């Protein structure tokens, strides 16, 4: 028997089925563009840093992207509410694709960090508009959940392909192709958005629009100073530089708070941020981002540097983490409409991540790959449940004319949490690795070799390792134990970073108690037999 869905109701679904399908395909390609970049770069990052000789900028390759995204997401989430989302989607796709080419052409770490920042502007605009576009196309929340399969499927494809593809390209063809692969995806996204995503505009400004450029600048200074403070504090302790950075961060944060309360269209909507119904969701978004990105950017270094795996093997082991987030999202959309209180899934999600993350810390490095993949999959499954429910709960709580701003703020806070996680884990890693190597070299009475072991990039670059081993042997040292102690120091430092990520998820689990009860009732569309 065949079924045909009744004529569409604009109150539930803005476009007829065929037009909705094509528009959602365009949204899916845009989502894949951003997701593929996030998943593919993490696996290649250890090799990139080793090749360009700049481990001090390891975290900045990720956080420059995130910082730019954090600034642009709320701006263009609000502008999308006012002027429609399609023009910003088109401009962002072009910018993101161009920046990807620049990243692939980078000859040093400073250039790469700058190109990643430009890429982050495009990515921020895309993230700030994509999810709100889905809400525009499908006003009915139950129907919206069913169509979100396109978004979750595109994430799934990127999550399956990204890590393994990144490792394979890095190992066989070089890391530059990791960025160039965004070009064909960007072209397809541009074509579909231009042809099939409609021009929509729900709000009209009551007066002239004042863009909050000062707020954006203060956000950039605040977060930039905060990251520098996080990086320098473990190395220098309380010093003139760290005191200055702390003062800049504090003054800018206070300035931002009072300035944003005066703005009609602020970069950081303080009133929304402090809404008692939404504040737990925002805090959980920060903590979820902290946990996820800590794993995405440092577990590859654990595999490649700590356990001497190839980039390809590392990518395969990372894949279940990102695939698990997609599976969690799909399962969530099937389950959330059938339970009395959607919030319960966030407890399960954070608990699964804590279990998976702590299991990774307990492993010794010689376990079968299936064990590693199981731990990564459990962690990803948990975060998939959390991320989807944060969006569902926030969109159920707020009024429709604030959907874009709140959804964008939720996404930007997730990225801000990722920035914090990457920066804090990087600072811990650098400090603890240096301490561990120093102690070990002292026990070998070989502290004069500290400069050679000072950067973990040594443990990724096989050619540099071979050259160092030759020099150690020529000097009469036993090279194998010294290389092993360097790897052990790296493993221990990353394990501590993962334990901090697990703690962040545990705090998120506790905060789920304060989220207002949300229920999404399921209803099938009417069908008729033919």
C-alpha cells in the first residue's frame, strides 16, 4: 500500500514536501561542511604542528577558529532573525571555503592560526543560522524533529568519514589536503542553498539597527586575554604579565556586561543569558563543549604521540567518538517524544561521557582497538544525547521570535566551552609534560638534553626522533628508555586533561536537575491510502 501526506499546513511546515526536502538537503550540505572540518582537523593536528614546528600554537589552531565563531554566532543569529538567513548562509559558505584554501597553503603556524580565525568567522555564521533556519522551515516542533534527520545524517557522514579521512590523507598525501577537501563540499553547499533555501524574514526592526561592533571587539579581547592567561599561568605563576592579563580579562568582562545591557541587539544578550529557565542549559552547553573538544583535539595526540600510532590508526579510533554523537542525536529524536520528561536524557548523556572518559584514562595503551573504540563510542553517545536535548529544551522554552538568538547563543557557548577546554587542557599538558620530562632526564643525569625533549611534537615526527636517537647513542645514552619516559610523560599529562573533562561532564549532570521540565508530544501526520 502507498501513502501520501496531506497538503502541507504552513503553520506546521512552511513549504510543500518536495521543496522542504531540497531546502533541507542544502542545510545538510552546509552542516557537513562545518562538521567535516571540525572532525578532520583534529586527527591531522599533531602532524601539522610537527611539520610547521610550533607546538606552542597547538591550542591556538583550534581556539582561533572557536574565538572567531563565538563572536560571529550571536551577531548573525540576531541578524538572521531580522533580515533573513539565506544571504548570510551564502556569504559564510564563500568565506569558509576561501579560508580553507588559505589554511592548506599555510607555511608557518602564525599564518595557519590567522587563516583558522578567518575560517571560524565563516563557520560561526553558518552555525548561528543553520539550526534557526530549520526552526523557520518547520514551526511545529514535532515535525521539526522528524526533519532534523537530514542535519543529524550529515553530521553522521562527516563524523564517520572525517577522522579516518584526516588520518589517511595526512599519512599518505600530507595534511594540506585536509583543508582542500572542504572546497568541493563548499561548492555543492553554495549551489543548493542558492537554489532551494527560501528567503525568510520573521521580524521587523522598530528602528535603525545598530550593530554591536564594540561588544564584538570587547568579547574578542576578553576571550583572547583569558586564553593567554590560561596558557601563561602554569608557566609563570603570579607575575606581572599574568596579573595584567587577569586585569584585562576582568575589566573587559565587566565592561561587556554593562555595555550589553544597554544595546538593543547585543553580541551577548545578557538578559537572555541570565534567564533562570535557560541559564542551566547555557552552563551545560559550555561544559559539554569543554568535554567534547578536549577529547577531539588531544586524544589524537595521545594516540600518535603517547602510543606511537599512525595518523590513520588514530583517525579510526577517534571515529566512534564522533559517530557516537550522531547516533546519540538520532536516538534522542526517537526517544524524546515518547517519554514524559525529556530532561532525563541529559542525565544519561553526561553519565555515559563520564564513564567513557574515565575508562580512557584507565587504559594502558596495549589494549585491543575494539576496547578503545568502545570507550570513544560511549563518550560520543552521551554527548550526542546532551547536545540535541539542549537545543530541543531551549526551543521549547523561548518564544518563537527569539529562537534565532537563543539557538545561536547556545551554540556559541558550546564553542566557548570548547575553547576553554582546548586552552586549559593544552596548558595542563604543556606544564605537566615539561615537569615529567625534567624529572625523568634528571634521573638519567641527562638534563642537558631537555631542549631536545621539550616539545611533544618530537613524539609525532619520526624523522626528528631518529635524528635525536642517533645523537643520544653517540653521546653514550640509552635512547629507548629516554624516549619511553617522554611518551609516558605525555600520556600522564593528557590523562589528567581527560579527567578534567570528565569532571566538567559530572558538573553538567548535576546542573540538569535545574532545567525546567520539558515534554515533546509525538503526533504522526495524517496519511491517506491510495
